[in-house]
């Protein structure tokens, strides 16, 4: 469970264990750590919101090493977040009755029966708290480099917002509730999710990410490139099912004469023209914004009776999952998508020679 090369993040912990967290290595010395910013980032991801699991976690992050008097030392940074509201009794049916749509059974086989499966164990989205905390340490790299990552809820079910490039920064009550910048679409999304909750069901969703300000040539070729690195990391977010860059799947239906982005001269240097022009070519930045959509399946744990295999009896038997679960993923995933992108780009920046005094 390790992400990155120069800046690397190793996740640890289990959903209903004592703690979750991250070991962050490679953060340069002298990076300021802002406790208020860290708490704010974690609060946007944590459970307990209107359309989130009712698990009550304060997600206070304890920094146990690698930071001295508010600045990184250049040594590994250990981040610990306690699980204060775990309820393992909700999973007394495991391991004999694995949940449909979850990694319970594959993990049981992988570990030869030794894994902690409660709440997804080490495969749980609970571990994304460590990703968000680790990413916050990279915010000064983002600011100093003049690039920016931002995301919002792009779709829930069949309701789709306008593109992030056409929308103002999210704020206010609607943003706090659904994390969509489009007020019209956001209001409809809220109604849909409320309907899903009444129907004891869940719904699929997507997050749109925009990366702006990357200089021409930033990145690496081939397998270490911007898009391959982002795709690998974003697809590791629990419940992610598809990634689209730029014009996405519609590109497969276009002609080259339609899709090619012509270069033109600007005050900032050469830039590709065109609606949502490719922000990366050959793994390296073109200077245009990079647009990414991350599609998430509907949460698999739903408060309905489901007939599924009981390993002990060998028969399909009724399973009712009574835990606390999200009816939709995208609103909480916004902060995770931003965090993963920030970690990937910071790793590429340091790999490319970034230094604090630039």
C-alpha cells in the first residue's frame, strides 16, 4: 500500500482497528506544516456528514516524527489518526458470510484467513484519511510551484453538472452538503440522494478534477508520465471504476481533425487550443489545464436483505448489513481525489528537481 517514488506514502491500519495513518517519506526539509490546514482537509473527508456514514470520527491527526517546530526535517513523517467510533459488532457475520460487492472474500483467500475483515479492514475507504493527511504536507509544494488541483462532484446517477471550468469556486450551504459547484445540478443531486436513502439503496457518482498551472514539459515520459501516474493512483481509491482524461471516452468517436489541438502563441508561451485540450502529451504537461473524471460505483453496503453465499453452509442465505455506510461516494471523495492528485504531482515535481528555494 505504497504510493510514489521520491515522495512516497505507505498507508496502514484497519477500519475497525485502533488507528489508521500514513508514513510519508521524501518530503524535503523546511516545508511548513499548517495544523489548521491539516484539520480542515481532514474535516472535508471525514464521516458524519449529511450524505456520509454516521460513524463519528473527529479525525484528529497526530504527527509523531519528521516535524520540528512546525517544519519538516527531511526525515520520515509518521501520521496517526485514531479510530474512536469503531463498531466491530456490526460485522459479526464475517468471515463466513462475505458481503457482495466488497473485497471480503478475495482478502480472506489472499491472507489465508488471517485478515481483519471488519468494515473492509485494510481495504476500507477509512484509510483514505491517511492519504488526505499526507497530501496536506505537500500543499506548500503546490503553492510554490503555481499549479493547483481542484475538484467537485460532477455527477450523481443521471444528474450531471456543468464542467468545472465554467463554475465558480464552491461555497455556501449547498457546497457543504453535496460538494457540487453547479447549484442547479447540486440541488437535484440532493433530492436524488435523499430518495436513495428513503429507498434503502445507494447510487453511483463521479468527481471531476482540474489541474491548472503545470508548466510546459513538466512530468516524465511513458509509464511515469502524468496521466499514467494519476490513473494508477486514482484507480486505487476504493470504489473507483473508471478514469477519463480530457474529452474522455468521446475521443474514441471523434476524427483526428476534430480532436487535434493546434498549438498557438500566447503571452505564457505555446499552448494547445480547443475545448478541454489535452493537458498532457507523452506523459508531459502541455501547459493547458488537465481535466480528469473519476467514476465511482454505488456503495456496496446497502440496508437491504441480500441473498448471498454463506461459506460455512455452502448455501445462499439472507444477509443484512446493519453498519453505517454512505449512500453515495462522490461528495466525500472530492477531497480524496484532490489529495491523490496533489501527492502524484508533488512526487513528479521532486523527481524533476523541485527545491524549496525555487
